[in-house]
């Protein structure tokens, strides 16, 4: 069914998801009632209806079902501390959580079976979640609580977004949830699910993209996160600079990508440094962020949104091969196993992981792809910059902190500026430039 807008144009009801969420929720609730009564409504996708049917067959009651609980809240919190994803939670919280008084959405991370292990959000959002028993230890899989974004991500292995009455259980109809699996970067196995949930009015066109970015961040951090048993991984190790090593010890070419600053380039085996267009640099940066690779359609979405096409990505891949040689594999697109990939950004990250803060700063002359306005690249840029700044601040080295605060990368780092002023004293002449810059930043923020 289509609807006519006031300007005479025809729109599908799903177009109202963001422009008129309350109206779209009303349409979905009517479709929910019709479908539950035995007549599938065309507003609901066949795959969603099949998920409802599976949930009903498992005994889920749309009217009064509460989730199963695998563990008590305290037990689940204890288990989460030893879970592999514990290493990525600080970064995910910084990226996606909103713990302010007015925060409306929740950051949820589950294990590979859908048991909630972490919840981060405002007191208001947590109270709303409590009313649904959306708590640590609750089973948010299809068998635990019926169709929701977490269960769909687990069943399909792909990102999912459910709005209002697309949820089977009626008490969830005031919510919208966006979720995506987090995969082990070495094996491709699902290790958990990242979910952002809140009142359906809070969902935005960027919600799905933000969750995708969060998953990429988590998977990148998992490359260097230790396993619970202290091992480095099942199929190989991550060297300090971020390059992959293999057990067969075979000789491989090295691809060096320079992605920091505004003049990206690439060189193979120390040869001529070849300049890269911004778009190709963005593609190579995304490829370097995930070992298991990307489909052409995934890359198209990350780079161009809904307007992206796989054909355009395949054309760029052909051009990259023409410049750099046989460094890429297809289906999915990823770097060839015969190539060591090192980026200047991964060198910085390697120094940070090993506690070499001064070396990390020395290797960090500019932010990642400074001319890129791509959202995914922006998150990668901010993550690295925040990590360097926090490491410099934690070093307690006043000289290093001063250098950071007077650099382009640290020019807005008010926390480090305050820390160095506390160390050296506000009247120290070396602090005056930093103080002047922070006062300017403060004026700009207030303007």
C-alpha cells in the first residue's frame, strides 16, 4: 500500500520511519494485529513473518512474554568481566553510549547466543529497559524473547533494525532496535552482538551506520585483544605494527599504506610511493580494518550510503590493482594472504599497545585521512586520535603533553591541557601558549 503526501507525491509507509515515526508505528501495529490473527500483512517482510512463526512455535506469547534469564544480573556481570569482548567495551561506550541525563538510547552487547552482558545508558533509559527485563543475564535470542534486532542479527548473521511493532512482543512496540553481529577477525565466528535500542522516536537514518562503525571498531580492537586464556589467537598473531603473520613462514610482499594526513600514498616492497585518490585511500583503510574482508555491496554502503553500487566498487578495485599489482583478493574483497599490510596508523597503534607513548606520538604527524568526510573513516580517525591523546595524558610526561597540546591533533584536548597545567603550575611560561589556545577553544564552543 502506498500513501499520498500533501504535495501529491506517492510514498511507501516505510518511508515514514524517520519522517513520521508515530504514524509508521501506528501502521505497523495494525499490521501486527492482522498478522497475529492469521492474515499476513504486506507491510511486513516474509522473513520477519517467518521469524514470528518460529518464535510462536517456541512458545513466545506476544501479550505477556518476558525474556528467559540465563543468569542473575550479578552472575552475568561477573561472566562479562572474563569475556573476550570486555576488551572492546570502553571504546564502544565512548563511541555509542549516551549516559547524559537526557540520553534516550541504550548500548547493549550480548554474547554469541544473545545473552545480555553489558548495558550502558542514562538512568532514564536503564529504567525503561528494566521494565522489559532488558538486563544483564537476559536471553534476547529468538527463543528467549521472540523476534527482535538482536535475534535477527544472530539468525541472519547480518545487521538488522526493527521498529516498533516489527517486534513480536507487544511490550516492545514503543522501541526501535539496531543490531549487528561482532565477528572474530581471525576466524569469522560470531562472538557477540552490538545493539543500540531506544524509543522509536530516537532512531535516525544514521543509526544503522553507527552500529556498523561500532562493530568495525570492536573487530579491529579484537585483533590485538588477548583471548581469555591469554593466547593471542587461533590462527596467527598480530605483530606490533599491525601486520599479519602466518604459521607457514612463507616470504611475502609488504604493502605500506600512508594514511595519516592529507596526501595518502602506497608503496610495495619499499618501491616508489604512489599517490592515492581520497576514495581509494578510504577503500584501503576500510580493507585494513577488517581481516575477513568486505563484499562490494558492504563497501558501497559504507562509502556512498544507499546510493552506493557494487559496480562502482569493483571499478575502483580494478584501478587499485592497476596501481599496486596483485595485492587484493575478491569475494569478499580483502588483502591477499601473500601480502604483509602495514599502515602508518597501525604503527602508531602498535606503539601504543606496547606502551611506547613517545614513539607513538613521534610516528603520528597528522590525523587519519584528514580530508575525508566519510563517517566510518571519521570514527577510525577519532578513535586513534583519542587513544594517542589519552596515552600522552596518562604518561605524566609534561614535555610530551605540552608538545601534544600545541600540535594540530591535540589542539582541542582540554583534558590534557588541564593536566599539564596542574603538573607545571598555571604561571609556568611554557603553559601560556596552551592556556591561550584552550581559551580560544572555549570561546568557539560557547559561540
